[in-house]
C-alpha cells in the first residue's frame, strides 16, 4: 500500500510523492503527459525489493503549480531535495524526466546509480522538438485536442494510431474530451490538465540542447533503456550517450516503445531490467 507524502521546494512550492515498499530508496521520475500515477504498476512490481518513491513533477497530481521562471534548475532542485528528504540514491526516469535526472546527476553526487529510458536530447541534427510548433500553436488557441495530437504524433511509437491523419485524430479526441471533460489515462490527472504541462518539458529540451560531450565527466553507473519501436530521435540519443558516458550500458527491449514503463506499456518487463541493474 502506498502513502502520500510531500516536501517544500526551494521556492516554497509543495512537491508531493507516493511511497511504497521497503528496502533501498528508488526514485521513479515520470515524463511528459504523465504523473506519478503513470508508474503505479512499475512501482508495485519493485516494492518487494525497494522503497519506491514516485514524485509528481510540478503542475500534476500532488504537487504545486509551475512558476513563471520554471527551468531545468528548478527541476534539478526538486529532484535533489527529494533525494535529500528520503535518502534515496538510485533513480529511474523516463523521457523528459530522464533529461532532468541526467542533468541532476551531473551536479548532485547523491545519485549513485541512474537508469534512463529514452531521454529526448537535442544535439547536432537530432531535433526532438520538431513537433513543438504545432503543439504550441494549438495550445495558444486553446485547442487541447489538436495539441494532444501533436504530442502523440511527435512522441508516439511506430504504430497504427500515429499513422492516421492528424485531422481524424483531432476529431476523435475532441469528441472524447467533450463527452468526458475529466477524461484521464488510468487514475492520473485529466488530459485537460496534462496537455498544457508538455509546454514546460519542451522548454527544458530547448534549454539543455547542445553537445553531449559535456556528459563525459558523468561517472555515475548508468543503464540506458529503450525500445525498438520508438522514434528515431530517441534511439539516436541512446546511441550517442552510450558512447559518451564512461560507465554506461545499454539494453534494447524488442517490441517495446517509448512508454514501456507506463501502466499502459510493459512495466513488468521494465521492472525486471531495473531489478537486475539496481540489485
């Protein structure tokens, strides 16, 4: 059974997290269009071995809102304070959360071991924000279904849905959100709450774009996870990181996609890899 806890961030914002299990502390940090609830199944699969800590990043669930000056330093401070609060030294993070965890490990020695699932890093010709402009345009017009479709097309796996016309998908999600304004994925926050938060993750990717050589000084033992159904820019980031990080190993999950760790993915399979790595 999980309990809900919280701490106060450096700027006074309350950051909430869920805690379950017993053993060494292991933080699970979610990505864009997710919340702590997205890792319910992954956390349960690890709780017999670890004290699992699943924070809601800002703007979601148990945590307070974004502030106007939100940036990577804010996210790094939030994760660092959670580590200090709980004594945890191991971190698993997905997507935008993996970008946060990677940059936290650069400056915070509290992270002893790091597992990253497909961080959308921007470097050289690799452009993970190629879908950001249509997303931001739709968001500015208040067209949440169109904004959601932009996210889906830009981050989704190679599958039937991402090959459908964007106009058809927009009509479908517009109808769904009209009929069910509080529609959510599982037990997490409503889609209408999550869709605008993607803006801040796009900003984080832009802020941290640049040469990956800066990570060559990161000696933290690192596991790089990804699926063979994910988009090419995600695979490219893992290819580059495994060459740059001095203590990294890479595992590719056959038949898996970008949100394999999510309740809607294959969390048991990801949990098996994490148990081996963090054992």
